[in-house]
């Protein structure tokens, strides 16, 4: 699945994920699931009536703005929920460093230098 957001929203999302120590993709998925859950609960309390989210192309940005206004306690509760649903980190093989298991391990035939150059062009 691919989701497109504005650069501003992407930056906010990255900052929020970094604050809680989560991967951006995991955090974005968490936010989407939380928003869908809230919408489903709202629809139930409104007798089944729900808004058509397709009519608002900025629904995700609005949801992120709402999340940015949360209290520190609400952020901590969300962080705890993310850790509950996140996969646990895999231990490093004995005698290996993170560098050993990451660098040179690309799915194609790219070199580390080619990957680093591509990342520079993207940023």
C-alpha cells in the first residue's frame, strides 16, 4: 500500500514517530487504524450514519493535525499502544554489529555506494 501526503504532513509524521521511537510506516499505519476505529465508533453512535471520507482529500492531514494537539498523557498512551502492536526487534546474530547485518544487504545488485547516492538524491 502506498499513501501520498503533503511534505508538511510527512515531516510532522516523521517527527511524531521519532519522538516515540517508532518507524514512520508503523506509526502511520497506527494512526490510520486509530482514525478508522474512531470513525466506526462515531458511526455507531450516530445510528449508522457516517461521513464519506472520500469527499475530503485532506482527511489524513486533518487527523494528523488533531493528533498533534494531544496532551503529553495522550501521546504516552498512544506510544504504549504502538509498542503493543509493533513487532519486537530481532536480536543481532552473535558476533555481528548492526553495520554488518545492514550494509551490503540490498535486495538487488546495488552497491552500498549506489544506495547512498540514491538516498542523497531523494533527500
